[in-house]
C-alpha cells in the first residue's frame, strides 16, 4: 500500500534553447515548439502564480556538454526570489561550482553521474546533499545521457542506488518516451523508485491533467515538474498547486 505524501511540490520547467523558452517532444531536438522569446518573463509569471521553485534546463548545454544559455540563466536567478534548480551540460565540478556561486539553489547532474561519479560525490560533500539532484532520464528502464542522445547499460534503480551510496538524496526521474507528449506519467516507475530507494523523487514526463497530479501524490514523490501542460494550458499552475497540497 502506497502512503500518500502530505503535499507535493509543483515545479514549472523552463527549457532553454538559443535563448528562448521551448519544449521538445520525447527529447527530440528536431521536434521543438517555441513558447516564448523572453524566458525571464515566463519565469516571473510562474513565480507570480505561486510556484515554490523553478526548474531550468539548458538544452543546448545538455546536447553540447557545456551550459550555453548562461546569460538567461543568470537573469532568471537574479530576478526571482524563489529557488531555482539548473540542469543541462553540468558535467564537471567547475561548472557546478560556478552555477551554485551564481545563486542556483540546486544543480541537476545527469551525464556526469554515469561518467564522472566522483564529481557528484564531491558536490554532495562540499555543498550538502540538498544542493544536488541526479537526473535519471530513462528509455525502457535504461538511463540515457548526453541530452538523451546516448543510451547506457544502467538501469534506473541501479544508478539511483549507486548515487545514494555517494551521498545523493534526491533524484529526478523522467520517462523520455512520455516527455512532452501530454500522455501520462509512468506512475509505476515513480512509485518503485520511491519505495526501493527511500530517496526524494521528482517526477517528470507526460503530466497533463489534475488527475495525474493526484495520482503522483499517492506514489509518494516529493515533487512534479510540469512543462508542456502548463504552456498549452491543459493544466493551470494555481489549480495544480491546490491539488498537490490538498488534505489527504
């Protein structure tokens, strides 16, 4: 029997590509929809609507290996009062140090968790586990890296448990096949991750209705990252926040 969390964070996502706010379909860089030319205004709007934190992904950085939208990221961090977590292209300690020094609340590490796990261990040791999120981006249960362009032999659960041994306490699980599709989240995978690891889990991919949010609360995940559904207005942020924080 799953124990529903008392509440769940709803975290809007801003995906950056060439300085604009975009969304991809299943992580495909050839299937891009541009939603705004000024990501800062979008970020401020989510904050004004009550978002408790913001998730920002540098898609150019994820594909190329080094953050490419630094100016936009700095503007967002500098103008918002809510915490901002940054992912995409953070593959060494220097880059993570820089972003945390610029005011990022958390860094999201994907590729480096597989290829340079010592980087993750060092960040947890130097900044504390609360400042580090490991991204578990999966196709058919296997972890993908380098902007979702390269498949690894790691299963989601195996990598999560290995990261836990290094001091990681929070993971971001994305089912790539559902990301940007407005289908539904992988409820079973999220619930399994929560139960098998005891880690704080952020769920992403396919969330497109308030019922999905209710069902995610029941899995015990700590938070849900919403992207396309907010931009298409399939879900309104205030309604999502109300559902996520409704008494059990």
